[in-house]
């Protein structure tokens, strides 16, 4: 194990939890981007700026996995100093994060993500997004959305934030 001590499995299996957050501003009007959110392309919606595809839902999920295992964070593994990840899809990053976590001796119980945005209307595509990210992680991913009642940068329509939790446990 490269970044953390091998998880001890003495007695009962004790799960570990992690938290991840990701925030992206909308792309500038003179440099438009497609919107990727929850592993899905949202045609007709203003996209987000970012080193990869700017998908805060997938990125927060990956960060929560890294947090739960104590193996760094999104920047450690996929930062701007890693040009091979420029433009990478959030689903691909989540799949790679899950591979890293498993290589460190953990299994993934589940990941839950909530994002804050005024748009897009998420409900009609929730199941599709959950399916895409669950396949990427190889574990259940649930996604919920909320607005901030016009407060803060998300409420002002400046960007989207996402907060995720992950539950992992030492592999037997």
C-alpha cells in the first residue's frame, strides 16, 4: 500500500467514512463549455470551468472515497499538475478513484452526493446519473439536488457545489 497503512482487520470490520466537496464556477461566456453533471451531458445548459470536465458531483464522490481511506484528495491524484487528466470525464475519474481505493485494501459500501444549483432540473435524470456513477464506482451512488433559495454563489448562478460522503471498509 503506497499512501496509507494497510487497514487492520482484527475482530469486527469497522467501516470508515469520508467527506468530499467540489465547487466549479460556470465557464466564461467567451470560453463556453458543455455541462457535465452526475456523469451526464446536459445539452443546452451552461457548462462549468475545470481542469477535467468540471463535474462537481463525480469529483466530490471521488474526493469522499479518498478521504475515507486517507489516501490524499482529488488534487493529489488528478490535479492540474497531471496533464493526462485535462478534459477527463468525471465518471472516468470516479472509476480510477475506486480502483485506487480498492488497491489500498478497501471495499466501497456506498457514496451519497448532494449538489447545490439552480439548474439543471435534476429529478428527471436522477436515476440515469445514479446508474452511470454507480457503474463507475462499482458501488451504489445516490445523488440528490437542492437549491440555496437564491443565497450564496450557487443561488446567484455563479456555479455549482457538491458535497459527498462515502462509506468504505477493509477488504477481507
